[in-house]
């Protein structure tokens, strides 16, 4: 039963990360403009790299391969994005709540991402790993 639960969790998180990463490229212009507004240096490069990091994390979680790479990619995405894009302490009061919610959401996602390191390898139902049950 727990193996199925882990698989379902991986799929949910993987789809979320994949969609978010893909969105960086679908809405590249809009995201780049927002990154410029937030003062991100080299915003085009930042959006492209952050989108790729999310896609890498998504694929490792979905397929259950190289989980350490996926965790590292997710953390490399979350740490700068959380600090630079959701800096609730540096925005106008009317924006603080929204930024704080996103800041805290990212902290929670970082925590759940780190928990992936606690799943025994090979992950259940992973490509090249044990096959379930």
C-alpha cells in the first residue's frame, strides 16, 4: 500500500513541477517581464534555467530515477526564486500578504522535496528499479 502512496505522491508532485517548468517557456515573455520588475539579473536566462530545473526535477520524480538530481534541481530553483521573487519584506504593504503566501508555499515545497531523500532507493515503480507490489 505504501508503495502505491509514494507513487501517487510522485506523480502529483511531478506533474506540478512539469507544468510549472513548461509554463516558464509558454509564458516566457510575461515571466521575463515580471523577473525584470523584481530586479532579477539576466531575467531571460533566469527564466530559462528555472524552467529547466523544474522540468528536470519533474522527470526524475515521475520516473523515479536519480532522485538526488531531482531534489538538487528543485532546491536550486526554490532557493533563489523564493528569496528574489517572493520577498514579502521588501514590497508594499498591499502586496506583502500575497508574497508571504508564495514564500511560505515555496518553503513547504522545499521541505516536501527534501523528504524525497528519505524514500528508500530504488523507488517503488521506478524505471530500472523494483517493479512494485
